[in-house]
C-alpha cells in the first residue's frame, strides 16, 4: 500500500479503473429492469469518489458527507500537504436535486468567508470559482496535485464499495572570380582569395597594403614587406611575436598547404592566411586587420543576445512575416505558447490566422491592414488563439512593417505575449464589481442595470410585462447570532442556490445586502405566473437546511411590485417592492404581499412610529400592566404576568402586537426587555413587602429570542435579581418554542445556568411555533402555556382534543400547564376536568396597571 501521510483523508486502496468499475460504468440498468442489472439484483445508490494524485501518491476518497473543506491546513476535511495548495483551498458542497432525489457535488474556490485560493481552482484546465462536478472531471489544486471526480452508478446491491477501487560549409570563391585589373585588393577581396590568386599576387608583394611575412620551415623570417614593417616594427626582435607563436606546430598539423587563423596583437585582431610552398621552402603569411569587423560582430552578438534574453525574459514569442513570399517564421516559443512542438507548425500564415477565434478574426485583419496601409505607426492587436488542447487563450501581438523605397511593405515582424491571466483577472474584476462575493449572485449594481433595461423595454413594448420581488429572510439575524457567521454565510449561499432553482434562465436573482434578495421576473404572461413563483420560493425556503450538523429552518417575506407606466426609474420599483415586503413581515412573516399605493401612507406611518419607539424608553412612555394567574383547583392567586404597554403622546395606548415586532426588527427589544425585567422585579419586591399575599406569588416575564441570544444573558438576569432583592425562585421566565429551535447550540447551557439560580422556566404560546417533543424532553422546562387561540376553539370537538392532548403531553413530561385567554366559566370547568393546573384571562381579570393591581391584591386579601 502506498504511503498516505501526505494526504489527510480516509483512503480506500485500489485501482479506480478496476474491471468492476469499468463494468458498472459500461452496463447501466436497462429499461424494464426497475434499476436492476439482472433479476434479483437491486441497484444501490450512486457513489461519489475523488481520486487524488501527486507525483508519487494516489488516494481515493469516498464522498459521503454534506461538506468537505480542502486545503493544506490540518483542520481541513481533506488535507493536501503540498506547497502549491492554499491553507483553505476549496469547498465541496453536496447539493440535493429535489426533482430527481439525487445529489451532486459543487466545488467552490476558497473558504466559506469567500477568500479565494492563491493558485486558483482549475477544472479540466479552466479556472473556475464555482463548478458543479461531472463524472471524470479533473480538478487541479496547483502544479503538483490534481484530483479526478468519479460518479459511479448502476452497481448491483451485492457489490461492496471496496469492489469499486481498485552546419553547412561555404566553398571559397574560384580564381576566375578575381579581377585581373586589381593590383591592390580590398580587405574583403583579399580574405576571399583562393590559393592560385595568392600565388599570382606574390609576384609584387611590395605593392600590397597588407602585411606579408615569409619564413622558412624552421620559423626564421626570410622576408617582410613594407606594410608588415610599418605595422610590426618589433617583429624581428623576438621569435615569440604573436604572429609567430605556435606558427610551425599549426603548419605541421595542417592537412593542406593553405589555412587561416586569427591572431591578437596588442589590442588588434588579424586574420592570418598561411600558404606553405614546399617547393620553395617558404611559408608565406598574409595579414588583414579585422579589429573593426570583430568589434562590430561583438556588438551585434551582444545586441542579439540582449534581444534574445529580453524575449526569453518577457516570455514572448517572435514572428516574422515575409509578405511577398507569404511565409512566416514562428519562433519555438511562439509555437510552445499554443502547445505545439517546433516541427508541428509550418511557415504558412494560415497557421496563425486559422487558429484565431472567429469573433476576433475580422478585427485582427482590419488592424493589420491599417498598419500595412500606413494608417498606424505600429501594429497592435489583442485576440484569442486556439491552443492545442482546444481551449482559447488571449494574446497581445505587436509589430512593425519594413517598407521599400516606394513605401510598400515587404515584411512585418513582431512579438506575441500571452495575456490570458490578465484577461482572467480583468474578467474577475468586472465579475466582482457586479456580483456578490459570498453567493456569486448578481449584486445591486448589476440588478439595477437589468431592472432599468426591463423598464425601458416595457416603455417601448407594453406587452413585455415584468415583476420585481423583494425578499427578506425571516429570523436570519437570530440564526446568525446564535450559530455564528460561518453558518449564516453558508445558509445565504444555500438560499441563493434554491432561489436560482425556482427561476427561469431569463430571470435574475441578486443579493443586495445582508439577508435581502431581489428577483426580476422578465416577460411574464399573467399575474398567476408571479404568484406561483412566489409560492414556489416560499415552499423551497420552508424546507430545512442541513448545515454543519445543524437543521435550520427559515422562511421569507416577499414584497411584489408589478410593471406599470408610472415607474420611470429602477429605484422606484425597488422601493415599492421593499414596502410590500415590510407589509408582509408585519402581517405575520413567511408570506407575500403585492404593492398597492395605499401602502405608502402606511409605511410613512410605520416609519414615524419606529422613530418614536427609539425615543420612547428615554421619555418613559412605557408602562407595565399585570395579569393574574389563578389555580383552577383552589381559585387562589398564584402569580402575575408582566405585560408592557406603550403610552404614545399622540396615538394613546399601543398594544405589544403593534410595536414589539418593530422593536425586534430595529434592535430595540434588548433595552426594552431589560427595562421590563428590572421594573417588574422591582415592583414585585415592593408588593411582597406590603401585601402578605404577594409573598408567595410567581412573577412571569416574557423574554425575546434576541435577548436570549446575548452572551451575558444569564449574568444580566442574576444582576437584576440582586439589584431588586427579588428571590430567584419567585421569577419565571417565559420563552417561545422558537428560542429553543433558534439557539439549539447553546440553549441547554443557558437553561441549566438559569435553573441553577433557582429561576423557573415556561414555554409561552405552546403549539403556535416549531413544536418538537425532542426539545421539550431535553430541556429543564417547568411550565407549558397553552396559546389563547387553542382555548378559544375548545367549543369544537377538534379544539377540545387539541387542548387535552397538550395537557396530557405536559404532564407526561412532568410539567404543569397554564391556559391563556380563559374568558368563560365553561372553559374553566373543562380545563379543570382535564387536570389543567392554572389559567389566566378576562374571566379572572384583564391586565391592569400598577394601581389597579394593588387594588386587586387588596380586595383579594380581604
């Protein structure tokens, strides 16, 4: 078995291309077999495999969980301990397909916070930021590591999962090419003289402008001409002169009587042509000063090396197009840039033009033609060329034409740069500017642009109607605060996916901030289509979200604004859809409302009410009312529930149903709830000092979900009790079922801490929220309060049975029961017969202020 220390995953050894796997892929269930390969064999569920390969490792991961994090950090689900892999490189999300009942995996670049990986995520050689994986697609996490995704279906049930894994020379010129009239040959002519011509010239060496030196076969100089004396005055003084060093040994090595060598004399370079004449016992040297030529060659060589180094450093390819022969030189780098070897591309210009992207061909030809006509100083173009692997890559080409004396172009040469990464980065910048970083949905900017286009289209063609939907998730802030922002972000991503599933291709869904989404329904035929879409969305979002082991429930309030000639700007439509959404929230959430003009005045009034609410605490406009709780058996007073009322200076008494939801939305419920608790505890402590009856009374105070989610909630409760001197066991906190569901991760710890203090706990409005026997059984709850809506329907057989079931349930869980909204003697009698312990309602007393409650206590004592 291979070493698996580099990949932190659970691996299954085996060959991913084993016969079993190939057979399963090639033999899917046939029609009429009910998904079975043969009679008696049932086909199991599909298996998702990820085969991870490095240069020396191969491992197979069976994808069974809902999510996997992939990266170099040890905390990831799949650890890829390679330098090219980011700490948190990618996410694998299992996506359920409701229509088929199957699921697939989506891979997302980066981590859950939206931070992308350093080297990117490549699927089949293309960079992707989010991709739904298909069978046998190749995922690259860097140069050194890649993975292959396999979707394996059609296996008979008896197969176990383990079964799945397994240089040209130049001839010298002939003597016939020499001019018989040339007495003093030029440097070029002298260097090109053949043997016969040199013999011919030797008859008049005194006239030669170039040095001539003759020696015997022992190396002694026998003759030098005047030019040699002038240039080498010290040549006779030493036999170690550079012209003579190694001279004889090279003569002896020579295979013929004529050869050439280069000699350096001081700072000059000479070409020494040596001719051996054995018949005369003479070795004759002809010397030409080639210093300038060598310097020019060096400068040219350095220039070429500089150019070549610059081209290599710039990673550019070179091209040289000879227009008259229509042949193009493509450098090896040019060919390699599109995936070809040196000998795979010819010198035909079609090798370039035929590989152009069809959308770029005409533009490049036009830009090339303009330069060849002299209309531009340089040729420059950006275009896409087809790579050998079939994908298109972006290039920038620059060049300049060479022209003859008639200014006609005969050649154009230039360089080519791969700018694919630049284009990807630019496309990403444009994408990021127009899309939400978390969900990858369009953002407000892109949505408003599309909405503006829809308005213009409607103004031109009134039959092209459209609708705008404004969505706000219900209870998202509670989920986000209690389970953390990472879970909240994942929820938003999943919501975005479900919304896209509900829409057509021509529709647009965007996230414009927080938990707010907007939808543009284009070309709607009738109102029914809009309403069906809204209902489909609500149905999708009502289903539980399974994230990181949490089962999360949410919903959405939807406001709808329809196209109308009165709308001139996108902002107006969005404003009215938003208004309708708030109307839906105020009417109970998880519903939709269609905008009407009457809503505008209501929104203004609500906006003013919210402003007033923000100042109401400081202005002491809130007042506590109290409602008695009575024992049905003894008719004795056992407790009081504290209820808050708002005395608005202009609107008078405002009930909690009007302002509490607003306080929740505006974030004012925490200071308001804190004030209610402190005031109620202080008042109860005073009553216990003055009324003997009050000593045994229980004080019930409602706690909102937002209050409960505060980190210091338990400490704050304890501080209030110490400050007011109210005994802990005389306080009962009433919470809703939603609190238990919303804060499931830490609710048990908080409730245990509350119980440790001696405080009692009750579930308020039981049966109206997310009832769950598991939650009730798991938490230390003392009391269930039956909602008034159930008590009011007790006159029907069904209503009666519901209440009796709740009472029995509570008793089975060792809880007592309080029935709310008891207004009739018949209701009290029936509740007594059910063994319901307590009740409150207008039959006993309506809620009353402090003074009224003191009178009630006094009368009750008497």
